[in-house]
């Protein structure tokens, strides 16, 4: 299993456009084979930062994700968002268990 997590810093003036693009991307991605989670969220303490969390069954599923039309649609919007920084990492996960408190 793969986990992709990170953030994108963008112009806060484009927040509504970012939300629209992210909502469309999330809805389409949730239908993809091998996708377990796919979430963009605006950081409540920094409205110019979008947090990203994804979970995939395999590298093949993630690779296929990058070839789909909704990815191209999202990538077309990215230049409009005034992105100033991006840090996204991919983690290879060997086991998962419930969090105990």
C-alpha cells in the first residue's frame, strides 16, 4: 500500500477556484480502482495551504491515476492557483492497525 501526503501553498485569493477543482478531482478519484482515500483540505490555520492525503493499493494504481482525464483537467487549473510551494511525499506502508488511545 502507498500513502501520499503533503501540502501545496497557493494564493489565498484563489481558494474558491481551488475548492472547485479539488472537489471534482476527489469525486472522480474516489471511483478509481485501488484508491482507498483521496482528500484535499484547506488548512484552517493557513487558508493559503492545501493539505493532501491519498492512499493507494499499488504503484500501478497510482500510475494509472496520473493518466486519467480528471487528472488532466485538474492540472489545467493548477496554473490559475498561484502556487508558491509544494511538498508531497510517497510512503510505502507494510502494515496498518487501528490507533489505540
